C-alpha cells in the first residue's frame, strides 16, 4: 500500500533536495513505538535517532540522540549554561512543533537549531522521523547536521540495555565457551568478600561450560601499577589464589595475558576501526575526569583499556563474558568494536553476550560500616596464616549496644552473623547461636571462635592446595606455560584470519589485482 506524503514530509524533501543531500524515505505502516520501528526497519538501536523537545529554563531546545542512549541532563545544563531542563509535554510539543501525536516528530524543524549528540557521528546512516507515521528518513549523520544546522555536543547519558545481556535468571543451554580475566591491580591476596562477590559465581558458571578461558590481565595492570616488584607480587599472588580455588588445567585454559603477544597486536588493529567518541564515554576514562583528574595526565593505557579488553575477548570467540554490573559497559564496547570490524571487513569475530553474574550484596567489612576491602583493613582473609585470620575475626564489629555477654543482642545486620550465614556449613549451629545471642546466653567470643573454625572447614581444601602450590613454583610455571601454549594456538589461528581480512598477509599476489 502506498501512503500519501503530508505537508511536513513534502517540506522535508524540499529542504533535502535544495541542499542536494542524498536520502531515502522508507514507507511503512504506522509505528507506535521506537522498538516497533527498529524491528520493522531491521536496524540496531545505534542507528536510530530520536528527536526530543526539551524545556530549558524559559525557552525550548531541540535535541537529537541515538536510540541506544539516554540523555545526560547534567551535560545539557552545563553545555547550555542553564539551571532547569525537562522533556516538553504534549501541549508544548504541539505549540512549538505542530505535532498532536508524539513520536512522529520530523528531524527537520527550521525553527530550532538542534543539539546533536556526538555518538550519532559514529555510524554510517541514521533512521529518524519524517513528520509522518508512515515514513522514516534514512540519512548520513553529516548530512543531517547540514540539513538542520545542528550543533555537535557530548550529551549522551547511560546506555539503554540491549536484549543480549543475560542474567543468572536465564538458564544457558547447550555447549558454550566463557572467558574471564582478572587484573592484578591489587595485592592478589583473597578475602571472603572477593570469594562471595565474584569467585564463587564464576566457578559455578564454569562448571557447566564446555570451555573456559581464564587469564591474568597483567598488561591492564600497567595502567595503575608501575612498580616492578609490586606488579610481580600481585601477579604471583593472584595466580596462586585462583589455582588454589580450583582452576582445573584440564578444563580451564589458564594463562597470563602478557604471554600472548598477539593481544596487543590485535588491539593495534582494532584501534583503527574504533571511534574515539566510543572510548571517551567509557567509565574507566570518565571516572577519572569526574573525580577532577587532569585529562592531560591520563595515560593512553587507561584510555585504550576497553580496546585491549576487546582484543582479549574477541580473540577467543567466547559465547559469554561473565562480569559484575560495573564492568558491563566495557563488554558492550567489545561488542560494538567487534561489530565495527565485521561490518568493515566481513564476518571475523563472534560477538559475545554479556553475562551479569549473580553477586552477593557487597559484603560489609569487619568494621561494620564500609564494604570489605583490603585497602581499608577490614577483611577476613582466606589464605593467610591461621593466627592472622583469627585476629581479623576476633576484632570484628558486632552489636555496639551489647555491653555484657548476657545482654540480648541484635542478629540482623550484625557482620559476624552475616559471615556465619555465608561460611558456616553447620546451619543448625548457626541457628542455635542466633537464638542464644538474642537471648543473651552466648558471648561474642564464642560466636567468633565458631566462625573461625567454620572458615577453616569451608576453605580447608583450598588452603591445602595453596600451601602445596606455594612450595612448588615449578608446577605453577608449567600450568601457565601449558595454558599459554593452548591459548596461543587459538590466537594464532584467529590472527591469521584477521591479517588476511585487512590485507596484512603472506598471500600477496604482487600486483595481480
């Protein structure tokens, strides 16, 4: 069925032709939502552009944003030097733009000089409103700026979730490969907060995987650790800890990032297809700036961190990358970089899905106030000497209102009982301790001593492996050498394909083209 072009569409076409801009009008049945439009057009949210009217102080402003990003109103305020901003209501949109139905707003509104978010320039084509529910405009970003005289601005906020994010609530079926890296930016010495927050969920997922790539991201650590001895200690401690927790060399391909020289080579190649605007929005870089860090002092390792991470992941065709919520953005960036490469050179990389691991709530430290962190000195270690662990537990915050051992005590929110619930496998004992604590029939010392014994029980096998491996460094070296050999074999095969795709190859025909 052919639809008639209304006055707004005709006005849009007239302006496009006057400027000699190439464009397409895509005809379709009326579409009610952005999601419907993306599905009908068969495009990704990154190629969709939304036209929004904002009320800014006592006037109005038109804004173009990508459909996969929200707006950052703080940035808009700063850019426009205003105090207040909000999305215009239906009445205001009708008065200012002449639309009774929100959602069909044309990209062309000569009354306004819009703000055009920088992210819109990272794609080849944009699809947006024409002023009619039956037509969408396809246009290049530069041509849209030319048509509307829009001002380029960094106004993108957080990314809107795609459907490729998988959570622990979804059961993954069939064979799959997972990949996870651990950065030795800290001491590498593990505490129970590390274990319950990240390690236990990772190992649970790894049990069901067909193949597991696990690596120590020592090159990433160079962004913050630039002391030779410190880095070496961190790497050795982290390797020892993860092997002790149960990395099985028969199932896990366990290696150091720096042992595979092809990672930085792939990073160099990916640098050349990655838009700089994509990296500027990554939180590793933005967090520094927001904390007042001088941008001139941000090293390129930190800035390029997401591109090296993309190389780490894309090299091995992983199906899933399990991460915490705070690392989700970087895996999403990996996906985008992989898609840029595939679009430029043809199908080369498998695009992984983000797997948001089920994490325990951030475990409160032994001070009872802040999250458990080695830098804060409020941890309970896993592999330290028994005397050290006992001292950490005995110094743990409990119920400040409980003065004497026969005073009734509070169990809820009490760190020592939070730890018992996580660590103590004798649940009957835990319930008995709670009951007596509430009644004032057990002292803090006994509760803590029982926790100490429970921790030694829970991690008895891990602590035994730790002691054995620490006294057998040659065994650790052999495990890492074996893992590096396995990983290098896969990486070499992938890099042969990448080189061939981009034209850096041994297959030169020397001018026979």
